[in-house]
C-alpha cells in the first residue's frame, strides 16, 4: 500500500521521534511511504531552520519519500499549506495518516470526500499536561476553552477518519473529552523503540563499551535517567540525592540531558563525577546504548518518550505515577513512585538491591513483554490495522 503522512509540524531527519520511527517501520513492513511536511527542520543544535532546495522532495535514509511544502504563514509555527490538496492528489495514497486533528482540515476533508476508497487514520499527542497553558488549568476549564475551535475542526474529520489514535492513554481520553471524537473511534497507538537500535544497544560488547566510557565496574549497579531537566522534571534532583544517600559504593547514577538555569546550581552541587555523573547531551540514537548499559532506569518526573524507549529495551524502571501513563507497566516491569520524595526513591532502589529475586522478576517481565509491546515494527503494523 501507499501510505501518505500529513505532518503539520516540522519533520527532522535522523531523529527518533514517533513520526520518524512509525514511517521507517511502515516502510520496512513493505509499504510505499511518503511524508508531506513543512520546509522547517532543525540544525544539529536543535535550532529551527529552513531546508535547502534539494530537500524539498527526496528519499531519506529510512527509504521514506519526504515532500516539503511552503507554508501559508511566515514562520515555523504556521501549519497551513497552499499546495496540500494537489500534492496529496499527485501521491495517490491508499492510506492517509494525519498527524494532529485540528490542522489543514479543509484540504483533507475535500480530498477524502472525493476519494472514498482512501482509508484515513489520525493521531494526536495532546493531553491536559502539554496543552494547558502553563500546565495549571483544571481539565474541565481547559476543555471548555478548547472545545470551540479545536473541537469544531476535529469533529469535521469524524466521518472521514477510520481511527483516531492517542499515543498515551491520557491522550486517548483527551481525544474524546476535548476534541469530541466518539469513543468507539478512539484507540491507543503506543510510542515505542526502534527494533534495530534496540538490537544494537543490547549487544554485550556495546553495553560494556558504554560502561567503560564512564568507569562503571562490572559489579556496579548502574541507575540511568535522561531528558531535559527543568521545572517539570525537577524530581531528577531527588533521584540524585537518593543515590547519594545510599551507602553502597557500587550504586552509581548517570544523568544525561540539558539542565535549565533555574536548577543548575543545585544540580551541579549533587554531581561528584564518580557516584553521580552528568554526561550532558546524548544524541538520540545513542540514548539507546546508554539506557541499555544500566541495571535500572528511573524517571521521577513528568512523562517523556524515553519511558516507552526504555520499556522497549527490556529494562526495569521506576516511574512517577501519572494518571493516564501507566501503560508502561506490563505486569511487573515497572514500579511507580507516588510521591516527590528522596526517601521513597531511595527506598525503592534499596529494595531492589536487597531483593535480587524481585529485581530478576522485573527484568524478566521487561524483556519478555516490554520488547514485544513497545516494538515499532509491531506498532507500525497496528497503525494500519494489519
């Protein structure tokens, strides 16, 4: 089948975002895959840039054709395309996969209404955590604020879209609560881990090379966490203090990712370069190798895509308990942190150290269930209901 994705935001080649990995594995599963997106991308520092003319229409390293259209607006925050309808028509899709449910609806509805043989799916990454301004509004109030324009646009798609996917349980709820999509049309489509990168990262020699890089001994119990460390994930400091408090020289913590200015002084005071190391930014594909080199991954703050990546690597995890994000627990691979507490984090890590059979059980479930459930090869199949 020919699957055409409509990516309203920028598409960043070489990144490990959902739109990269879903299209990669749909192609590897045998489909002809095209992405229609903007001419905005990012440089190697993550800064928004306009691509050069040779990147207006090309095949990327994953075998996916990328078509970049000019926007109707003047900056990267515009989402409309003057040429969208004609470009879709020229691609002749069997399946239209729409990322986001409130952008470009006029052109999409026009195309789908005239091409009733084309199957359409849509996904959404919005929830009450990332869509409420400042993350402070009551969900009911936020729903009221958004139910005007947003629900009007999304509801127009309902007759033409077979399934609306939320990529977290909380985002499935958001589709029906805010965007007013009928619940029977809403479904969970997990984010996950790239099977090829998982296989590479789990190689014994690769894991050992990462541990050697940071002077981690074979009998050290390595805890790993990663991602942007800011006010939304300030609990990382609690994890650092918890590891510092554990009176065992073989328990080590590696933290990667940028640190916001507001936390930097307190953060730096907890880094000693031996028991607790901060290794700065780690490129997307390399994060797989770093996580895989650890015994335990801990995410004490807000959800990020690293949760699903670590689950797909088959790793035991401690995660902050958030409503609508317990999908990573597949029967014992995850223990949830209920409080923002040094004591609780320290106690949970110590519990696994003191009960090796419990740790082995977590690891067994993680490897047996996590690697299967969060495999992008399998997720790509599900996305097209194969």
